[in-house]
């Protein structure tokens, strides 16, 4: 195994440690681990999850910038597209969020794939476009059949149409 691959593997291990720290509520440690990961070897995951951690601190413009870096490294990784969409939603820039969420839906490498559908549905609900919201929720439900929350959202919206 080459030196570059070893650096990449170490960087991804640091990302995993950062995610654990974030899960445990230690945002500062998570940021430090994600930054260490990026210094070791820049990955799409490192940038995406550093952006995610920064978003929890309200640093949405920095979070978006890191997601853009992630996309430059790996345009097939869907998470940063969805995350940019979410950060724009948080800034109430709904029209700008839509294309990012649509791109997330098309990404080859992305889990959980149903998130951009749910986020788009939320935008359409806020805009009063209930049929479009239902379409998006149905797309999400097709990816996670049996999800009661999504099925309930569809039922609630359909009842408003009648």
C-alpha cells in the first residue's frame, strides 16, 4: 500500500473519531479531529463533516465553503450537496437550496439517500406547493418503505388537498 493511501486511510479514521466526538456532544473536539483529518489528507468526507460540525456552531457560510471543497474532491459524494441545501434552507434561501438538493438525489455515492427528498418536501410545504411536497415524500418513502413518519406526512398533506 502506498504512502498516499495510508494517509487517506488515516484521514478517514480521524473523520470517524470526529463523528464519534460529535455524537458524544464534544463539538470542539470533533472540529479539531476533522481539521487534523484534512491536514493529513484532504477528503470529501473530511470537508463535509467539518462543515456539518461548523453548522452546529451557526457558521453556515464556512460550512457551505467546506461542502464546496468536498464536491471538488469527489463530485459523486452526495452528502455535501444535501448539506449545502440544508444550510441554505436555514438561511431561508429556499430557491437556492432546491438545485443542491436535486443534485444530492442524483449522486452516485450517498446515504441516506432519502434525506434530499424530505428536505425538498419541506421547502414545498413552506411554499404551499403541497402536490410537489407529496411527490418528494413519496420519493423518500420509495427509498425507505414502511417509514411511518414519511407515510404520515403524505397522509396529512393529502388530507389538506381534499
